[in-house]
C-alpha cells in the first residue's frame, strides 16, 4: 500500500497539478487509513481492502469525533485513491464507490437581533473623519447586506447618493444594485462631505469610497478589526464581524416580511437554495416563540 500511495501522490502532483498542501492532506488521510487497516484488520495488501473495511474505518473516525465536513474531505481522498487504483489496473474493482458521503451539517448563521444591530451602528457618535467613516461603513453593511470584499472595493463612481443605490461586484464577477436605507444614506452623505475629504492623500488616494487613515484602500483585515473594535466599544460581543451584519440584514428582512426572492437578489446569491438558510433561522425563531408563549407547547 505504501508503494501505491507514493505513486498516487506523484500522480496528483505531476498529472493533476494539485497543490502541495492538498497532496499532504491526501497523504495524511491515506497513511492513517493504511495504519488502521494494518493494526485493526491485519490488511496490508491493497487488493485485499473491501467496502466493509472502509465503512468500518469511517465509522471509527466518526466515533472519534470527526466532524461530518471533515469526514467528507477524508472520503473524497479515499474515493479518488481507489478509483485511480482501479483505473490503473492495480486492483480489481473500487471498494469506495458504493460509499455515500455523510449528510452535510446545516450550520445556521449567527445574527444580531435588531436592537443589538441598532446599538452597534448608533454607538458611533463622534464627528472626526474616522468616526464618520466607521459609522457609514457599519450602516452600509447592515443596510445593504454587502460582503466584506464588496464594501472594500466599493467606488465613488458606482454610488448614487441621489437615488440611494450602490453598484457592487460580487462573486463570479457579477454586478448588482443594492439599495441604501435612509439612515445609511445620511451617514454616507456625512462621511463623503465631512469625513472622506480629510482622509484624501493626492498620491495614494483612488476612487474607493472607504479610505484608510493614510488615504489608501482599506484592507479586508483592517475592516474586520474596525467592526470588532466598534462592537466592543458598543458593549457587544467581540465576535461581531462583517459577515454577521450581512446575516443580520437578511434575517431581519425575512422577519419583517420580505420575499425570499427579493432577499436573494439583494444578497447576490446565484442559487435560491443558498438564501433558504435564512428560512431555517426564521423557523428556529418561530419555534422559540411557540415554546415560550403557547400554553401547551
């Protein structure tokens, strides 16, 4: 099995051109499998490995606490290995082929409640340029549901303050128009007229809306830090992050009666199935309300 594994890793590197990190991951998975087969099943010959052997191993990994997402990664490595062995005639049949991947876990996104979201954005009351910038940034995150990369790359030429829209480029290089609420619009106007001009540095400054203290483009990491720092100053959990505001935006729209297709359009999701995660959040909230208030819940 060791010889077969070395040949397979070489195949991943030379014929498939896969990254060194992925090669190391696959090697680690398959070496652990080989060690288990030898110790627990006394199997060292690759041709002797059966489907029950592999299902037993995966069950063992699950019992050891391996998350479903990690189990899926390990199963993919095992499947491509045995598929390659069968295709190269190094063994008869593919014992991994019948094995189905574990059901993917559904992780409901964390959100701020409406009061906490309001507390966060309204906590910034200063009038200096950075206060105005941060207030406008948080208002826009929450009002328009932008991704972090979309906010960092937002440019003046794509903003219409008069009509209350901003054009952003999201995943897959797709552009969309995002509405800006009245509160966010007021914060944006104040920042653009009284905050941003003070941050402009002739040589460094481009047309990006949000600028660093040196007049350059804000990095994703810096925006993450700003959101976390402002949340702490507002008395909220330090785990608040930009994507949490995006989740809150979508959840609060749904809670207040917005159509799921409209939310999909505003978030820039290509597939409605991605947006449907927020219906699970809403159902969870409804269940909690039912348990709390129904006399026979």
